[in-house]
C-alpha cells in the first residue's frame, strides 16, 4: 500500500513539474511594432514600427534615399512622423505647363499639394481675358496629368514645390540615390506671377537650386506623395 501511495505522489509531483516547465517556457508573442535592429528599415516600417521610433534609434538621415511607398524618402516630419517620397516620372515625356495666368504661391516643403490644386483649379477657369494670359485648351498638361495619376498603386501624387525639389536634390540625388535624370529640366509647382520655378538635377547647373523659367516651355515632372 505504501508503495502505491509513493508512486501516486511521484506521478503527481512529476506532472506539476512538467506544468510549471510549460508555463516558464511559454514566451509572450513578439511585438512587431517595436523597433528591431536586426531588421531593415523597410521591414520595420512594414511591421508598423512608428517612423519616429526608427529615427530616434538611427537618426533622420538614415531614411533618406530608401525606396518606399512608391518613391524615395527625402523628408521626414519630425513632429508627426509623416514621410515624403519622390520619384521621376519623365517617362511621359516633356509636358506643358497649362494655362498661362497670374499666380504666386508657396515655395515651402510640403506645399506642392496645395500648389498643384491651385494650378489645376486655375486651368478650369477661363483665363483668356487675363492680361498676358493664354489658354492651353486641354487637360494634357503636367499638373492635371499628375493630379489624376495612379502610379505604383497610389493616387495621391502631386508636383513638388520649389523647396521640396531642392530637398530631393540634397537628401537623395546628391547621395547618389534615386532615379532623377540630370539631362532633364523639371517643373516645380511654385510660381511667381507669370513665371514658374524649374529645376535640374545636374549639380553643375545652379548647384541644385531652382530658377525661374517660363510657362511656354515643356518640361519633365517629378511626382511626390506624403503619408
């Protein structure tokens, strides 16, 4: 009888020991939204890691030039963590400005969305009676093409402002990254009166600064989105 009781006690102790082992060995599931230094920046972003958590570990410049979200990262908003990406879209060829009308708008980084909408809205108006104005007469112009564009699975593209183009040049192109063509002249969405700012990525021409051009030219486009 004593032997039977001893065996029962041994079995009970063994089962308790195994149960405790299972509890100890059971690990909490990994939280993928916490920055993981063993993964790439893109893998961390895809896992839902906050942009500011990544820049807090690596710094803002670590993100510049990375291909993500349809373009190359060139700007990080250090307040809300929003990213801005850009890519060359000169495959559509040289494109016209559109209606030639008086408009002065913003050169600030991020202003391109509002600028592009202002230019599209201005083209909807009849500007033929505006002094020095000119009606282009169709929707086949740079800003309308980009405004209606769906590219790389996204439909929120716009033409960058003067300041944005210069940031793309400094933060991506001069690092030897991106896909921007040094042989092209590109529109910006910033305008002073009747003159738009244009840009070349050739560092030997205006050293990455935008300069005033003319609405009567045809130029290539860079497209930008923010998210």
